[in-house]
């Protein structure tokens, strides 16, 4: 059965309408679980921290993004799959950005890519969209700039910062992005940007007035022992997993092996 996958024009058309549901995703089994419930799955470069134990996203490579992107595409059929362009893969020039973004789309079959940066990435965003690569923008707190920003800090706390951030959001809109992520942004500023631009805003630690919301799935499920302050944990799987592993380990040490089928097969072989 052919199942329709959500497209960039459909997401853009949701501006001011039914909120857009987004979660990060890095592997096929999780994609299968999320697919019926979300509009967008982001294969975020946060996989460097969540899956690979890095301190920041800066060590994530294009090959890593493609590998995880393929897995998510295999596990999903309906949600729009967007892949982050990792640090160093798109900043040098629009031409290099297109070469790498087209490789991501060709090798994974994903629906779009996401670029961090506003005004400084407007030319690149326009170059990609004119050549068939749908783009989601990302402004506010941009993790790939963490060394320049001096840490993961909320943006727009001071009204003197608002003008530049508003210009960033406007620039990616005019460059052809079909949506923009607003991350770690003061609530009044995120609400203003949502009112002022023509494309959907997807908030993470921003305003409830945004056109959609995204969370890191592992944060939302309670798998991160130190989640960001803005995250609501909808489950607490970390302690549950640890408890299950502890019980399993105790059973094995007492030779209470959990699989009766395995024991049966061993007796037959004997």
C-alpha cells in the first residue's frame, strides 16, 4: 500500500493552523514508533551527543548523518524526514552546501535538510531551494555556534538583541525556507517572530505561540539524566531501563535465564 509522505509545501501551509508535531529520531525502530503520531522527524546532529556521547554537535560528520538518516527513512513511511547538515558541511560556500545536501538527499531519500544560521545563511538557503533542496532554517540559539556564543544560552533576553534575531528569521523566510526552528529564545521574541514571518515557526524552548514544537525524543522520554530546563518529560524510561537491566543481570547470575525456548532447544540438542 502506498502511504503518502508529508511534503514541504504541506508543512508550509500549516502556518497559523493545526500545530506541527516534531521529534528527533536517529534509528529505524524509533521511527516506526513515531511515524503515526508526528508530522516531522528530524535526524538532528544532536545524535552526536545523544547516541555517540559527544559534548557538542561539532564532531558529527556528514557520513554519520547519512547513516542515521537511512535508518530513519527505513523505519518511517508517513512523516516528513528532515536531516541536519552538520558543522563544516555547508558554511564554506553555497556550491559546497549544495554538493553535500544533494548527497544527503540522494543517499537517504529524505525530504529536506536543516541549516543553522539566519542572515549569514540566506544566500545558501536560496541557492539550495532554487536547485530542488527544501530547507528548514534555524535561528536563535544555534548549537553549532556554541563556541562563539560561549555556551548553550537563551537568546533574546535583552530587547537590544531582538533586531538581529528578527532579521535572521526574515532573511531565511525571504530566501525560500519553508519553516524555521526557533531554539532557546525568549518567549516574547519567539511570539513576535511567529506573528511577523510568513512561514511556520517550530519552537524548542521558545514560545507556545509557535506554529509547532520539537523536542529531542530522548529528553521527552526521560532518558537524559540532565535535560534542558524547558523540557517536559512525558515518561521516565531511564530509571525503568536501569531497573529492568538490574533484574536481568540478577537473573543471569542466579542462572534464571529468561528464555524458556532457549532452554528447550538446548535440551533437545543434548
